[in-house]
C-alpha cells in the first residue's frame, strides 16, 4: 500500500474537497483519499493507480492537478 | 410576485451557490432563487416568505445573511 501526495489548484471550500475526493475514489486501486482546500493537498492511498488517472479525475471534478 | 435581494457571506464557489439555493428553494412561497458567490448576491422570487426564513435557510446551508 502506497501513499502519494498531489497538489490541486482551484478548490475553495469543503464542497470542492468532496468533489475531488469523490472522483478520485472511483479510480481502481485507490483505497483512501483526503483533499484539503486550504493547502490544495490531496493525499491518495492505494496501489495500482497512476498519476494520469489522478489528473483525469481531478479535471473531471473541475480542478487542476499542478 | 415579489423579488427580494439579499447578501450572503462566505460562498466561495458554485457548490456553495447550489447549497444556498437548495435550502432557500424549500421555503414555502419561494418560486425561484439565484445565488452568486462572486458578489454574494442572492435573489429570491415569490410571495409569503419572510426575511427570517431566508436567514434561517442560509444559516442551515452553512453561510450568513448580512
């Protein structure tokens, strides 16, 4: 099980955190995800997912992986 | 049918607008509501609702009528 840290741009509130978390949680291999709109930090736990899938999920939620 | 304009503090994104709109839309007498997080403006159409109900709905959504 690995933990990876990402930075997401554009989250402004708790609703935004939930949107990002919901999209990332749908990725196969992801077992946990936590987003923080203040710092932009998104922590993802799991195995077998790649950065491209995370970037795509973040975009789907309406934000940008930086 | 009357239109009343309110100012709400704390909305930061489109999700926030939706939260405020959903709570206000539940008030009896309200027929339309539009919130704008940039200006904080909330426009409510309808009849028979009062400011206290709007304030209560805004608070329920997690924001503050100013």
